[in-house]
C-alpha cells in the first residue's frame, strides 16, 4: 500500500481483513456504487475474501464472518457484507442477519445500487409491483395488507406485519420473505411497500 488513502485504509482495518479478520495478503478491494475512489469506497480484504467475493457462487461456511462485519461502523464494509448476505438466499442465518441489520438510507441505497447477486429481474421482464403499483426490489420492506393463511406453516400472517429484506422471485407476481422464522412466498398484490 503506497498512496495516502491506502495507508488510511490499512490503519482503519488495523492491518486485518475487514470482513474475516485474516491478516495474510491484504489489499484494497473496491466496493462499486459508491462515490469516489478513496478509502471510503474500499475495504481492506485478504486474498481469500477477495477471491470468494469474485467467485460465481458463494461458500456459505466462509461467510459466517459476516455476522461480525455487517455491524461495522464503516459504510463500505456494511455494503459489501449486505451484498454478500443477499447472495446467500438459502441460508437461514444469512436471512436472519439481513433482517436484524440496520443500514442508514444512503448506505442501503449504495448497497442496492451495486448489487449483482440475488434475484434481479431481467430488463425485459415485468416488474414486481405491490398492491399500489409501486415497484418492489430485493431488500425492500413491505407490509401485509390482509391476513394470510400460510399453507404448511400452521399460522396466519396478520395484516400489518412488516416483512423486511424481501427477495424477488422468477415470477413478477410473488416475492420471498421471512415471517415467524419461516421463508415463504408472498403474492405481491397483498403487500404494500414501506
């Protein structure tokens, strides 16, 4: 690391990977979608994490470290952690962590702006719209507008229940969300974006 901002990045990371805490082969990793090209737009990451970020599929066992890094005070670390968690839709612990995590509005907008994984609609596909015709996106929070019987779940999801960090599906009429600890498919026509 030789530039002033790279030195600042190393100091900020305490000479350890800001994702997993490793200390071997550290380098700056750019987090797309943010403003600028300085330390605020980068994280300090080990070679293992950098390689795994670029991998076509995510290894869930390695990314347990996100349970710590999502709570970082550094926006770039929060953004990279959020994006990686979004790439683990079949991991209950990752979905639970996404529900618990809080990102400032500007940080969440950055995270969504550069997200590449997950269920993104094709440009030719119809958008997923809520009951009011508002487009929905991965990571949005929605509210149920009526009581819904959850088939196979043995419970009724009550009107007014907030569902955080939804995920789009292949169908523009449905989204996935977590209610009472269960990941279920919800019809978009029964949802209102918050």
